[in-house]
C-alpha cells in the first residue's frame, strides 16, 4: 500500500466541494464530506445505508453506531452540519434511494442500483482524480479522506490520544506516523514558540 496524503488545505477542501456541486455530483459530494468528517475507513463508508442517516419518518439522525469491519469495534458517527448540507443536496438529487432504508448510500449512479455499493477502486479513482483536478500534488487515495480528518483534528488542537481513540488505533506512536507529522510543521512550531 502506498503512503497517501491528507488534504491539508481547507481552501482545497472547499474547492473540491464547490467543484462537485457545480458538476451535480451529489453522491460524490456526500462521499467526500462524510469521509472527511467521520474518519471512517473506506470499507465502512461503502457499507453505509440511507437508514444510518435517516429515521423511519425521513428525519435526519444526530448520530448512529456501526461495527467497524477491520477491527470489529463499535464506532459512533456524529452527523454534523457539513454532512447535513451535503445530505440535503443528495436527497434532492436521488429521492428514490429513500424508498428502502436498507439502500446503500453510495450506490452506482450509472445503473441507479441502490442494492449495491460502489467499489473501493471507484472511490480511489474519485479521490485521486478530484484532488488532481483542484491542483493538489502528491499521492491521494481512499485513505486520504480519513487522514484529512485526523490532520485537521490535530491542527485544531485535539489531543492525540482522542484522535487515536477516534481512529481506533491501538498505539499512539502509530497514530503519530499515520498523521504524517512533517519537518515543515515541526519547524513552524519552533518559529511560533520563539521562547
């Protein structure tokens, strides 16, 4: 597996969202927004159902729980405002997905087969292509979504132990490596401290 980068620039994140909205790619927009806001692995993203986000009356839930495929641990997913906004556009574009709460959230828009999720390869192609389209250089893929959450949590002062817990890592050293602390970031810390 190749090392992939997080999307470090909030400006680039906004560019990606705006590009997807402008192209009417609301499934991809929701995939991107859910990916960078939940820290879920791609296998768990692809298993999400519309019923995870909506209750029986069609109301948007505040949160839901899932069992992670990789580690079998329970994971709480909070539905924040960014997800709600992307979900509203998605629901307008694909109202038929709500006919059965067991329909996959990230279905094939070519066949409109809600009973089958898109593949990991499709997600990789989507992420790597959209990052290139907005001028990001480096290696981006499915794990970039999860890493973007971790990177921005760390940059916003979230304790590494909490990030480790959210990512369901068992070792703090692994979380540090996973987040890819760069020499430039360390140099910036030294400049800011200036004791």
